[in-house]
C-alpha cells in the first residue's frame, strides 16, 4: 500500500505524512509541482528525526507517478487507486481495500484534479463530516485513511508495545531532500 500526495502545498502536512509513512513502513510519493522546497525547515521539523526512515519518491508529474505506480502489481493501477476527495464518492468506512492499493490525496486548496476524478469516478473516497464543514486537514485524512486501509486490507500493523527506542539513525541530521528518489518524465 502506497501514499501519494498530488501537488501538496503545505510543508507541515507533507512532513506529517512522511512521519506516518516512516511509522507504518509505507512509501510516500510526492507529485510536483510542490508548494514548498524539500529544503523547507517546516517540512523537516514536521518529519522530526524520522527522515532517515522515510522512503520518499518525488515524481515530476502525475503521468510519471502513474507509470511508476503501475509497476510491481498484477492488478491494473486503475483498480488500485483510492482517490480521496471531500466531494462525494464512497465513504472511507465502506470502501474495500487490498494490500497493493494506492491512496491518492490532492492539494490542500484545490483537492484532486477534476479530470482525474472524472476518469475514475468509482474510485472516489471521502471521510464523512458534518454539514457546513468544508473539509478536514490533509494530514489528518492521510493518517485516518492509511490506518483504516491497512486494517481493512488485513495488513499487519506495526508491532510495538507502546515503548520507544530510538532508531539507530534517528540522531543523523537527514534533510528530506537527501531521501528523495526522483522520477522524471520519459
């Protein structure tokens, strides 16, 4: 199961998603353009000292991401997508998830592109909220969606007893830009 942030704008939200990816052993994909630099101090701070553990891939475009994400699964990417939007679809809590699914989240101000949602209308997912509330924070939705999807797909959760022992590389001063694998257009 993989996480994709399409055109994220706020470094703190992407940093929180990176920390979540490290905590769950998942790969995080960021699709350009980004609304911040990978050198941003708020991005680094939100990810705390977990950057050495983050499997981070930055794609030059959605097409580059789509090509990369299509590899590694027998199922077509279109069947693996879960497109999170505040504007309808199937509730996160009624959706079916499989281990090789890809959870895709849009930018904080615009959400996912309309053409992507129109291309895969049956893959739209939302988190139920009260009327009059426009949307939830991106980092909160990513966290809720990932843990729900992992559970529903029957994937093992991280195994710990609530104690903390620092990872051997936690003290390394690793910046997000140092963890990036870049995927360019062909």
